[in-house]
C-alpha cells in the first residue's frame, strides 16, 4: 500500500504588506523594495490557487510545508498564510508546518509561529517545541526550525543547541520504533547546497549526527530549486529533497512553480517514489512531471528549477 506525502515550500503568499507601528526595520524595508521591484511579479496568487486545486484533486494523505509562507513576516501576512492553509480543507492532523527565514524578519516571530501555525507545529502529545514529532501512516515527521533573525543581505539559518540535543534523542526514540523518520528543515543541510550567506550554520554537525543515528529522508526548501541529493547514514545513504517555490511563475519558462509528492512504500521505504508536479504557465494549472525513485540505483542529478531569491 502507498502512503502519499505532499511536500510544498516557499509559498511566499502574495498579500498587501501592511506595516504597523514598530514593524519597520532595515531588513524589512529592503525586502519590501525587492518585493515591489521584482518578486511580486513572480510569486503569484493564481499559482497558489492552482496548487490548492491540485492538492484537493490528488488528496494526498499528508502535507508538509517547509517554510517561507510569508515575505516579510508581517502580521497580516501571517493571517493570510493561516487562511491559505486552512482553506485547503485538510484536518490539522494531516499537515505539518515549519518556518523559514522570511518568516523571522521582525521581533516576536516565535510568538507568531505559535499563534498562527501552532496547530500544525506540535507533537502528537500536544507539546509545542522543536523538534516536534508527528506519527502519521507508516512514518514519523520530525519538524525543525532553522528560522532566526539575521542582518540585512543574510538569509542564514541555525538549529539551536537545545533543538540539536532533542533531535538526537528523537532520532534514537523513533529509530527504536522502527518507523521511517522524515526530517523537515527549511534550510538545506547538505554540503554546498546554498551560498554561504544563505546557508545553515553548523550543517556539518547535523550531517554528522545523521551519519551516526540515521534517518530515512530530509525535506527542505529555501533554494527555490529541485534537489535530489544523498548524504551519509549509518546504513547507507540518506536522500535529501528540496522543492521549488510553490508560488513562482516566470514569463520565460513553461514550467516554473513546483512541489513534489513522496509515494511511500509501507513495506519497503527504499522502494518509495517521488512524483514531481509543475505549474504549467500556458495551461494555468499544476500538471504531472517526472516520477523517480527516492533511492536511485544510479546517481540522479538534481533538476534545477528557479534560481534562489531569498
């Protein structure tokens, strides 16, 4: 039997950027300028409308959203993002959400995460801390937060010491339950996947932990590209998948917006498949893309989608 998990990321939900008292800072003003000059013509509501319809039609068993739901982390953007996810019409037990660097542009972002996304960011026992654990179908979802406040022109991320300690414990615990472990992290953990100013602090430390304790899959966003990479694990390689921005539309490309569905083989996780979905600008909807093995027998180079614009 197959269990399907939709992985969508970097929604950058288009909405009016309403600045309230105390909202303005240099990073946000630079981000606002970038949005007005460039990004608002590429991240489009119609693409997200098409994504919602595609998800409703395919009805995956579970949905993972790996960060950058907002653009500047403004209050009205959090409101819009919560509404967008709610409008999917999916039970909160079937969705996991983590934040991204764009969601941490201003003060109080952690409180906003809990207020607007908390129902999708908690463990099975209701505890709201990272990493959270959600067992669903034949797998366990482990949600991390790499969202931190950074200086202008930096889009770096970090996993706190407290998260790292708990992650080690969680990996051991779920490993003993013999459930496939799927880690969600907005920033890519694999070496060289992002430019230095946009990378994850101490990613080597996380890779070393996974090489020791293992997991079965890592899902990330941030780069607005399709990644299908492999890192070392204790019993072979671990696949690391990145997806393109789900709201992106370029006038120069036929296929732009992207998300992917992992078809989990509940008998043998290594026989699972990745089904890519692309926004077709001409048809105005998401359409079927390539289907590839999660654990390739031979090396499968990553398929580039949109260039990063973090």
